[in-house]
């Protein structure tokens, strides 16, 4: 896993800054949080993230934690999951929640948007088959609705089914009653979310810090 030194001006920190877009000061802050969560160990495990109180009531707690151990999110063309991560992997995953800098080109902005959407897609594509199926989508929506306490499990299932079929109609068009819907691909996912501003909406609060605020304070 990604090794690191504790000095904020270390060469590895500068390399991480270029890779993730975080400043050296931001990396130092995130490094301190990493050490708190890992209890000063060199690696972080799932159980360490499960201790975060802000995650306990989050309906997609499982998906959030798994995202930190998903090789697809490490920007190294990996697949599958790992049992523990180093600071480099932790920082790389955190960078998906980073707000864009003020002075970037349209090409850079589009690249960041695509990376964020890929991260969201991976989070829902839990079986890593390249599509988001009705079952995967339903699971997330069910948890969001049923845990709110306002709806029963069966009602939540019905709403989840209807929502996914609506997504299907947008991405692949009308389907016959007996036609099986296999799920949407990443390219279809991009099409569905076209025009929806997401660059500044993806931020994270469950680590006792807000990456959107963090970036506003230090990004240029």
C-alpha cells in the first residue's frame, strides 16, 4: 500500500499533491486524520472506518466504506478490493470529494466531473460487472427510504423499482413488458446525469471535516 513520511514537505507529499490536487497543507490535515483513524498505524482497515459516529446512521454506510477499499478508485487500473489501505490510497479516495479549484480549464473541469461520476458509478456497481443493475440500484434506494422511518420495506421496494425503470427508459428507451433490463453502463450513466452540476456537490463530512470547506480555504 502507499507508504508515506510524516514531513509535509517530503517529496512523496509533493507527488501526492500533484496526483490528488490537494495542497501540502491539506495533505498534512488529512494525514493527521488518517493517523487518528488508524490509531497511528501505517494502514487503515474497514473496522477503523466503522468507528466513525457520523457514519452509523448513514443509509449507504456500507458502500461508503467499501469505496475506500475498492481498487478501481485508486487510479491504478486495479480491480477487486483490498483488506487495508495506506495513506496514498486514503488520500486518493478523498480527492473525489474535493471541490474544483477556481482556475482550471474546461477540459480539466470535464475530466474531474468524469472521475467523480466514475467513482459514484463504482459505488453502486457493487459486483464490479460494469453495469448498475436493478437490484443494486434498488438496494441503495430501499435503504435511503426505509431507514427514514416514513415508509415500509415493501413501499420502498416499489418506489425503487419505479425509479430504476424510469432510468432505464431514459438510457435505453421504452421496453416491452417481457423484456429483461440488464442495467446501465457507465456511458449511459453519464448520459442520464448530463447537465446536472455535481462538481461542487460531492463533499464529505463523516471524517469530522468538510472537503468542500477545506478546498475553499486553500485552493486557488
